[in-house]
C-alpha cells in the first residue's frame, strides 16, 4: 500500500490558534480503468478513505474516489485547544490501513 507518508504540522501551538495540517502519502492509486499490455484491466487499488483523530475523537475525514491523483495530498485546519496526539489513517481497497501518529503541545 502506502510506501511513504509525509505529515507537516507544528510541534506546538498557542491555545486557540488555528493550525494547518498537510499530509502526502505515496500510493499508485490505480483506478481500475487502465488496461495492461495484454489489454486486460488493471485491478483498482486506491486509497478510498482518509481519517484524522485527535486524542481518539474524530477530527477530519474524507472519502476518496478513483479520480484522485496518485500520491494524494490532503490539507485541513485544526483549532488548537489542548495538547495531544493526532492519528492519521489511510485505508485502501485491499483492506490495508497505514497509520501515523504525531503529537502537538498546546501552550
């Protein structure tokens, strides 16, 4: 599934500050519409869902479709209210889940 995950967010923020979170995951995102050299359809294999939780509570979620480009880039904002752990999860068609955690300190 995902070979490389990049996540960019500040290590700390002031209470009430809105921070930007950016993620990029390496994935081929095969749509299932392309044919191989023998003329057979290449099976679909995409990341179909991305979620982010903060201290276990849902923060952001998106369902992805075959039209999304390889190596999906996702950007969203969060208001910093308390220190904690963000968990980023990418789910693909094969049932594979790639998960990364990042901590943020709120002062």
